[in-house]
């Protein structure tokens, strides 16, 4: 009888010990759960300057937070899409199937984003887009799994157009890189500009990777335009702006344009060439809020340079993912979908809200004039345009 009693006690003790071990293992497992985030950026090619700064913004945010979200370790892996849809699809699969990414940050190019939409839908994986402004992702191709922390091409093109028609000139020559974003941005610009009484007197669509813009300069000079508006990105934009100055157009035909002509990733080496340019803007290192002050300070300390728009886009993509997971309580996609719609957080740009209807950020825009003085580029604010929200439905249909 005594032996039987001792055996029962031993069984109870072993069972209880196993229970405690299981609980402990479960707690340890939850605490040490890894959140894998894949970055799909164009780290080579014309879009490399933007991509590098996005990457820096992402890494800075997670470094500030000890590479953890809600106590879980964050693991980052970046792949180079080269800005090419076919390459991007292969690298996407590397991140999703090989790396086992729980969420994605990317891409940079609108054409790449369009090419990946069906894959994202099929895999049901959250993608936070830190640059590509593809319009249809706000409308016909809107996905529960794709959210933007940059701006849409419609916002980019629309933002400066009315002000420029009323304050700079009625006749404009437009240039856009010959890929989806270039066409979408400048088409939105043209719609708003002509509605405000302006006229497009000429247009050109240089291919990506264009080295010599001299033929375009001649066409612009002979157009009779009051000013030029353009959307030419990355290193292509740097070359165009430098040649625009060298050709002498800067002195006779001003630039009034979307934000890229005060993006430091493009103009950092040619500051004097963009003196006097009038552009729309939605971020400045001078914005007076605590998040921006810390962001700028930490960015300069880590990288030895000031951040630009693309760095903020990456930083905000990382922050949006972190806050969404904290609010959802886990990294499960369907729970995150509910949280991302209407997600609010404090950005270096100020308060940012992901519109539940379009999945685009609601943010303020400003018209500014570039001022180059004493080797430094600053911005004179001409007008606060307020928020320019993406409409729920495509305004051209």
C-alpha cells in the first residue's frame, strides 16, 4: 500500500514537472519568437539612391528599438530587385519561400509593384510600400495586403499643379521618366494644371537610364513654355538637373515641379543647380516635432548625413509594421489587416494616418522654394497646401 502511494506521488510529481516545463518552454518560445521582415528594394540601377536611403531608414528604426517588436526579435533580409519586374519576382520568392518572411517592405518602382500584386494576394502577406506610388493600388488593384507609407503618384502630381498655374505660369513643358510612375505623376499634374487654367505646350518621356538630355533641352527651349515640370527619379534626375543648369535653361526657364527636386538623394551633389526651384514638399529635416528631431539627430549620428524623403519612408514603414504588430498582439496576417486600415502614428512628417479606404497616408503638403546659400540648401515655405488625400475612386473614370 505504501509503495502504491509513493508511486502515485511520484507520478503526480513527474506530471506536474512536465507541466511546468511545458509552460516554461511555451513562455520562452513566445518571448523569443522571431519576426522576419523582408526588404525588396532596387539596390542597383537608377533607383539605387532612393533604395539605399529607404534601407537606412528601416535599419535606423529597428536599431533604435533594439531590433525587437513587443519583445520578439526582428530579423531583416534585403534583396535587390534592380528595379526590374522579372528580377523582383524571383527575389520576392526568395524572401517569402526561402527566408520565410512574415511581412515585406517594398518595392521602390511602380512597375515592380504592379507585377507583384497578384503574388502578394495569393500568398496573403502584408507588404508595406515605402516608395512606389502606383495609382491603381489605391483604386482598381487595391489589396488588403498592401499599404503605403510614401505617397501615391496621384498625390505627387496633383500637389503642386494648382499653385503653379496661379503663381508661376500658364504654359508648361512636362517631362516624365518613361515608366508607370512617370506617366501617372505627370498625367495627374496635367489634369489639375489644366483644370486651373493652365496649358501643356509640350512633353517628353526620357527612358530610364538616360545619360544625355541635350535633345530634350532643345525641345524645351523652343516650346514657348513659361516653366518646366518634371518627374525624373534617382540618378537620372541628378543628371537631368545638372544638364539643365549647364545648358543655360536654369536662367531662362524656371522649374516648378513635384517634390523630387528638393530630395537630397537626387540633388545632394548639385545643390546650386536647383537654387530657385519651386516644388511641393511633405517632409523637411526642419519640421519642429519631437519624432523628427530624434530621427534627424540619430540619422546624422549613424550615417554622417541628413535624411531625405526616402529615408523617412523607410523609417515609417518599419514603424508602421512595429505598431501594427503591437496593436494586433501578433504577426498573423488577418489580424494585421484589421489594424493597418486606419493605423495612426507619429512620423517625422507629423501625425500620419493610413486611410482605410485607399491605404495611402493622409499628410500635409507645402509649396516651397529652394534657396542655396553658403553651401547649404534650405527651403522657403510659400504656402501650406494642407492635406491632399487620395480620392476613394479614380477621378479620371
